[in-house]
C-alpha cells in the first residue's frame, strides 16, 4: 500500500513549499511598489495613528470614565 500511495503522490506533481521557494529565489525580478515603499509606508502609517491617538487622548478634553465617587454629594432632603 505504501509504494502505491507514494507513486500516486509523485505522479500528481505536488511541489513542496521548499521547492517553490528555491525556484522563486533563482528568478530575478525588478522591485515593485511594495518592495520599494512597503516598510516606509507601514512605519509612517503607524506613526500617524500613534500621533492621532495621543492627540485625541490628551488634547480634546474627553474625561475617560471618571468616577463621581467623592465629588458628588447628596442634597439635603426637603420635607415640605
């Protein structure tokens, strides 16, 4: 059974990932947009998002879940 299944798998021409990577590494390709600018754009986008969140958190004046405990005092009951 094992030799039969091995022959069937060989006949299907299934290439492993290592074979595909080895074949692709030999091919010369010109750098595309992502090769040229990918890391730069990723870094700039990350910096933009961090700066936007820092501005939002510190400058807009939103009170982030401030507890009223200790700041709110109940009024005296009026029986009239």
